[in-house]
């Protein structure tokens, strides 16, 4: 039977297909379970109003007065209502805006903690306060993502630009791109590490940047706006952006493959594109199950898993031959428990662990018992993808809803899932099973 967290309990971790719970949010249960195996505790990170940086404008003052939890929900709601042109008013998107990002090689997490601010927490400095990144030029934050293979460099998508932050250490200051203006970011109290706003990548018409994806080598950054007819590939070191394929319009999300050979872009009209990055040619696909709400590549970059707004099933696109071939086929991935157990109205967001062994799924609606939970699946590729339900994760607080979630891609001891809950906590869940650290 799948693990079910009873109302009032909170999930702590997975131990070999059993999702462990506690009666309240604390580190005690973690120390008794996974800490013995991992050697560390991933404490919840609150993003309550008492951690807000003093506002620098009337806009911030107004947002702060609403409280961070409602403001965080407002980030998603505002983006969803503004994302469509008038012809699309009957569509109610619930797109994964990638509000949580793990550093590729370190135990550092970044997440959107307010309309115009980001929190960065280093779990290896567990006694230190999170670092809050805020600047008068960083407005309406929608998406963030760590830059691969580049130290501690974070990209933040906001109104009119992409903000590039870099950690600056005593004796090893962050470098600023020649010609770019540097602003000092807020540093965490007592940590000795501060983040510098080292660059702006400006959108052509002050558009709201709503999608980001780094190439796996960290050289290029793709960005898009739902207000634009193209997406841009930036050579970040030069600060130069190249528009790709004008006429697309309404892009909802983008995902570079782990090998860099392929690139995925989805639109709000139900179409999506698979690009090969050698010549930047593409093949369009059309969905009869609504628009894409979530997408995740497999570790080898030869398959991409896709969630659609009007379906309780997932789709997996498999490439039939090696790059740069775009010959591919779409197969269904059935998750029957989503509707039969939860009474939901379909899948909302997905995240797939980089090992390919754990899949996290949130869903729309659901009955009273299952509303707001995240379903965890054991995923197998042999070679077609199949998934079996392990159980559900329940967040802390009253009626928590998962606002954003993401896996750590390079955690050596197994899948590590972090979730930003509507109740004002970013919680991390180690998913531990025998193929990793268990004897």
C-alpha cells in the first residue's frame, strides 16, 4: 500500500519506499532517521515576513504589507492571469515556473521568497541565516536557475531583464563583466559570504522574462517571455543575445537536455518544439491534451517526460536515433492512482530525479484527504518508462499547497526533493533506498 501521511502530520523522508512522518515540524525526527545515513539534516527554511529585507520602493511596501505567503501565491496567480493574450482568456494555466533551484555540486538551494526577492540557503552552513538577494532593479521575479560549472552564479528572471548574481568571498571577489554595472547585494547575517549583482541581461522591449534554461556547460542561457514572438540564447560571458525563430510566441517553458544536444520549448496553445542545437532546426508537435505544464529530461537526454494541462497521464517523447536526428515518438505514461486515489482533476507539476528513479507529481484539486499532497513514484526505464506509486508527501502548516518543487541533480546519496509550500516553508526531503546508501 502507498504511504499516506495523515492530516496533521508532516513528511520527513523516504526510507526504502516508506515515507516517514512526524507529528510536528522539527529536526528531531530527521536526526533519528536519515541523518544517521547522510550525516546532515536538511532543516526547513521559513520565508516568513520577519525575514523580509526593508522595502526600497512604494511597490515593495505594498507587497510586504500583504505578507510573504500571500505574496508568493500572488507571484503564481499574477503570472497565470497575465500570461495569455485576449484569445486565451478561457485557459487557466498552472505552469511550473521553476521557483526552486539546487546548486549542481553543492548543498545550496535558492528559491523565490517574495515578489522581488530570492533566498539562498547553504545547508553546509546550517547555523547561518539564509542570504536574501534583492535589488531595486529586480522586480517581479518569476524563475531562477543556478549556472552549471561556474561556481556560485545564479540567474533570476524578472521584469525587463535577467539578473546574474555571483558569490563574493574575502580575497576572492566576484568578477563583473566588462561594461556591466555592479550593485552590492544583501549579504546573509554573519556568514561572510555576500552575493554581487554582476550583470544584467536586458530583454529588448522590457518584457517580463518568464522562462530560463542553462546549457549544461554553463556557456549559454536561453530565456523567453510570454509577451515575445521569439526566445533568446545568450552568450553570457559576452552579454550578447541571439533571437531564435521569430514567430513562436507565447512560450511557457524551456528545457535544455542534459547532454546539450536537444532543446525543448513549449507554447500556451498546446504545441511544443524539439530543437537540435547543432543547426537549431526544430520539429513542432501538437497536443490534444492541453498545453504543457511541466517537463523533465531523463539523465541520458534521449527522452523527455511531459505533463499536460488536460490530462491525468504523462507523455514521454523518445528519440529514435542519435543527435542531431529529430526522429522521435510520443508514448503515454499512465499514473492511474492520480485520479482513482486522490479524486484530482489532472496533473499540475512534475519533477524527475536526475538518476531517473524518483518522480514527484502535484495535481489539481483532489478530495479533502489528498488535497495539497505530492505523489512520489518509483520510476523505471526498461527501456519504456513505467511508474509505481510509493506514497505522498504532506507539507507543514494549515492546508499547505506545493507552490514549486525541484530535485537536487547531483546529490550522491540519492534523490533530494525540495518543496516551497504555501504555508511559508521550503522543506527538503531525502528519498533514500537500497540502490544508494542503505545496506
